[in-house]
C-alpha cells in the first residue's frame, strides 16, 4: 500500500520553489497553527486538495508541522480553523496586524472621531494604505482632524469579523 501511495504522490506536480518559499515566509518558517511552535519540519498543506482542483499557489497553501498536519487529516483540526489561520497569516503579510485591526475597530465604534494633528500619526499607516481617511477642515492641520474608515477599511473589518477567507486570499484591489 505504501508503494501505491508513493506512485500516486510522484504523479503530482511539485510545488514551485518560489511558492514554497512564499508560503514559508508568510508563516515565518513556523507551523501555521497559532498555538503550535513546530519549526523543525514543515509540510505545505493544500487548503483545497489537489484532487478537488486545488492549485499549488500561495493562496491555497499553508505551512503545517507534521503533527498538526496529521491532526487535520484525522479530523481533529477542522478545515474552518485552517482557513481562519490562513486568513490571519495572509493578513499579517498585508499589514493587517492586530494593532491595525484594533484601530479599525476603534474607528468603527467612534465614527465621528477627531484628534489633534499629532494624533493623526497613529492612523498614518491606515490612511496610507487606504483603510482610513482624514476629514480635513479648511484650517488644515491646525484644528482637530477627523479620521474615519474608508470603504476598503469597512470591507476589511466585515471580512475579518466574518472570517471571510476569500477576502484575504484574493489580490488586493
């Protein structure tokens, strides 16, 4: 039986080297399961299996240590968890870290937020990436400045809250 499995596996196209490096870099050369600390050996797992038409692309692969990979294959780790962890890894590589998400959630809860010009620097990364926008008065930066979610920031939060893997794996617009 092992020989048969081996021959089937050898028919599968190898994952391109650059894709493998991108997946490992995305995961920080660690297992993609957030609570796992496996780093010595990593498997590249297809989120949509090759047999079901899944491709060997960054969006469809996650790095897993052999133990977590086996736990998934046994049904102990659900597919939804892998998708959520992949979305988290993907979001980190696109600068949607916890600090950015916290600021976006803050802006969602305080839609009329205003701050001093000094305070705007806290939101500079969000503004620069198009996730937040400034409301400048005719006085420019001499008065309080409004900061609010952009439509892209709103979409990001909706996807984050819904664990929408498609949003995080599709190319940024």
